[in-house]
């Protein structure tokens, strides 16, 4: 059993225990803290990544990148305001690819695998994650969908989609020699994810995946790309450069806690709108980063 598999088992077991020990409100609070700290940090150095692969290190260039990036984020908010249902569906589709990409990049998928195979591996992984999250939190998911004027999901249909996706993913992994060695790890991963999300809240289950199986892995790759290695001093530089965004996130979290009645306010649409707006440009930056790393 590899170190990666062992670490995944430990993370899931601890998370499952926490989900049984904490009430829904405390699970959500912990999930928000993780998302608004490590989650924000993992996307806070996009400008450094752009600067690295563009090879332009001037003040004027940096300001231009910042304005372009900020404009993209603002366009995301406008997109959600004008076309909320289309924007949410776009966010899910983009996230499916992005999560799948990060997962398989962390697994050191061979560069010899052609782009079509890689694309389907990304899509299968990301789709299974969202389907499992949706199935085990269908009531709250449907509440969010209704708030975005989207037709609610039907549990029986979701189960069929889950079985079909799982079968196709396993078949795909087994069929190709390069991915066959990952078959057991993937089955174990999604089995443990399913067990976690059965009892956890939507926010907590999402946060565990987002932080421990996406953000931290992405940070590792980003540090290596920006500074050419993952030495502790470079990780420190990465974190320090992200501190302004982290501080803003903590201030936002405190104000949100003080000014919002978490018991009566439907906050999930707000959270997903915020995440989506900052996700759209981030996905493009990371995609180009991985292309430059190959």
C-alpha cells in the first residue's frame, strides 16, 4: 500500500469521525474556515504563475495581468447575476474538469497518454465526485438548484448515473495499461468519499475534498512551478505572498459570522457564486501552468 493511499485513508477516517462528532452548524463552520483559508490561498498566487509562464516581470506587466484577472472575476459575478442557472451549470462543468485534472496530475499520469484519454479520465473523476456529493446531500443540493431556477434532481436518476459512471470509469481504468495500476486506489477513494458524505453536511464534505485532495496538491505543484522546487523556504515564500488574500478571507469570515444569522439565511447560493467567480480565471491559469510544466 503506497503512502498516498495510506494518507487518503487516514484523512477520510478522521473526517468521518469528525462528521459524527460535530453538529451540522459546526461542520459548516469548519468547512467554511478550510475553504476561506487554504482554499483561498491555493488560488491567491495566480498572478505569480502568469508572470512565470509569460516571462514578463515588469510593474506594467504585473498591473496589466492584475486588471485582466480582476476583470475576469467581475465578469463571473455579472454572469451569475444575469444568467444564474447557466452560470451555476458552467461552474459545475468547469469544476469537474479542474478537479479531475488536479487529481490525475497528482497521480503523475504519464505524459505519453494521449489528450483524449486524459480528458476522459479528468471528466470521469470530477463527475463521480459531484454525483456522490449530490446523491448524499440531495435535499440541500435541490434547494440550491431551485434558488438558481434549475429543475431539482431526481434521486433515482442520479443513482443510475452514478452506477453508469462508476462502471465506465472502472472499465476505462482497467482497459488502459497506463491506468490499470490506479484501479484499486480509485475504487477505495470514491468508496471512502461516499462514506464521508453520507453523514457530513454538503459544505463539510465538499471542503474535505476541496482542501485535502485538491488545494494542497495544487499548492505543491504551484510552488514547484513558480520556484522550480518544493523546498520549505519556497513554500514559505508562497504562503507569505498569499497572506493579503488570506487576511481578507479571515476578515470576511468574521464579518459574515457576526452579521449573518446562520440558522435562517440561505447562504449556499452566495458561497457558490463567490467560489465560481474566482474559479473561472483560476482554472485557465492552472491549465496553462500544467501545459508549461510538460
